[in-house]
C-alpha cells in the first residue's frame, strides 16, 4: 500500500472567506474567526481521513495566503510600504510589503493551529511553511541587499517555527518552494543551504514542495511558454538529492515533466502529484492510478507517495473534495 498525502492547502468554505480567490479576506472576526478556522480545519481533516489520505494537513485554513500568513507575524517588515515586484522572474506583478529592518520571529505563528489540528487528526499530520527562497521572491528588500542573506534570516525564523510545530506533534514539516523551479542556479548556490538552516535540529520528517504553481491564469500562460518538455527539475534534482530533506513533492499530473527525471532523486521519498489543481478537471481514480504507474517505471514503488500537484486553495470546495477522493481511490487501485 502507498502512503498518500496532499501538497498542503485546501479551499476555505464560503462562510469563512470569499471562495476561489487567492487573497480573499475573512468573513468573520475575533473569536468567531478562530472558531470558524478551527471548524474548517477539522472538516478538511475528516474529509481527508475518509478519502484515505494517510498524512493529512489542516488545509491552511488559518492563513490568508501561504507566504503572507507567515510574514504577518515577523518583525522587520513594513506592510504600508508596498513595492511592485515581478514575482517568479516577472511572471506576474504584485504589490508586496517591504523588508526594512532585521527579520525576527516575535512569537508563535502557527502553533495554535498545529496543536488544534493534532488534537483532531487521528492520522499523521503534515504542516506547511513557505520556503526561504519563495519568501524572498514574494517580498521586497530595502535592508539586506543580497537575496541570499535575507533568505538566511528568514530561514532562522522558519527554524524557530518548525521546532514549535515539531513540539506540537507535527509528523512532517514541509517547505513550499515554487521559486526553486524558476531560480535554478540560486537553488544550487544558496537555496539548499537556506533549507538546511530551516530544518536544523528537527527530528521529524522534512519535505520540500516544488511545483509549477497554482492553477491560475498567469501560471497557465507561463506553462504554455515552457515548450513540450519541462526540464527545470533536471537542474535542481542533483542538489536536492544530495540534501538532508527527506521528501520531495512534485508536479506529475497533466504536466510536461518527463517522468524519467524522477530517476535523479534516488535517495528521496517522492510525493508524486497525481491530481492537478486545475479548477475544471476532476481526475478519475483510473487516471490517478495511471500517473502513479507511469512514475513507477522510474521510482521504486516503496518511495512513491501519491499526492496532489500543488495547493488547492484557489479552486472550488466541492472540486477539491472530489479530487481528494479520486486520489485516495486511485492510490488503492495502483497499489
Ligand atoms: Zn505548489
């Protein structure tokens, strides 16, 4: 049998925030908001366990965005000073907050959410954090000067948070690094070093998620520009395979990644994305099984963990639920 999991985020219910948007604001406030986030997390954990997902997440129900949810609790950032920035090597432009002083974590960010998720999940629990490189590609810098230096400062803050998550009983801490597919030379020069700093001293399982982005229009256009074979992974896999990270989450469903590249990660557990995050596709269990079997040509079955390609935050709740069920059923078919 496979051990199944998901990349991380799941849609928020429409009573908690505006659906199918990336930066939707909350519809509740104060204690009602915390209670709502908990209820949404509990319901997604139950949905995953019923769908046969072995390592569950709280679906990132407590944060508005996968990077900014972490940054909101970090000192050294001026949220009023918005700087236009060409995210992911100018794939799209966003007004981002600006680092104006030394980065420091003033207190727990996701600790309460993790402790609550641990109290309701009977399965293993994974918790996601943004990776240092991806943070640096989502915020402007007026203080550090060099991206690598700022990444190390964020890695220290992430490490403090990861240690708290481990103490809360989290089984897997995953760092989301979509920027790894864009700045492939930086991955080798300092990206892995920053990840190592973020996992320093952890005894739990560690993971990195490297995707081609949410199923939003800017990413679709970018993917269309990448040609018939997506070989970005090829440039970074040797460095990742040599790293101390245990698991790697990859985009394999509906992607033009040649699956032969998975052979470069000989020493890692591979979370093979077998459902996509397109809003208008619900995979059948047979399609999920076919993707897993295609990966098994290049990876020992024991090292494959069926997974989603990426976070499902921006898609409809019912579509995400159907994808979870297809993933669980497809994994059982291919087992
Ligand atoms: Zn992703």
